[in-house]
């Protein structure tokens, strides 16, 4: 990983480790899930968070995202996301959208935008 980028068009490259890439792709699905009020509410209310994740994953137009699993998100990260309130999920989604709009995103090979944490 090279930080900071040194010129126009430079990108931060993520690891080519397949485990990391799948975790990042799973986070892309999670981001899509919490990007709407309905998605945030469904996720928070769900007894089976994995089922809500799978519903969002299966709707993805990206083949690489349709193959990820909820458990690809590391345990500590997944637990932290599950502990957030609907309002906190909304704030996370809004911060992510602002970061992406400002160009603060990490290129995840095929596909992706992922906010820098």
C-alpha cells in the first residue's frame, strides 16, 4: 500500500490477498445495504443480519459482489457494525458518501469504492 498518493491520478492500492479483497467486497455490499433508510432499518431490525446482507448481495449488478459472504467481514468489524444504531448507520453512510464525493476512496479491484477508515 502506498500512502500518500504523490500525483494526480495516483491511487492507494490494496493488498492482493484474496481474504482482504473479499472482506473489502463484502463491505461494499454492506455499504449498499445501509445507504438507504429502508436498508438501515431492515438491517437493525433483523434477527438474521446475514439474511439481510444476502438479500442486498443478491441484488448487486456486480458479479464479484454476488459471491461474497457476510462472514468475509472480519469478526471484530462485523460485530462493531452490528452494534451501531440506525442513526449511527445513517451517519456512517453519510460520511462515506461525503468521502467518496470528495475523492477519498480506495480502489478495490473489480469493483469498487471503499471509504478510508
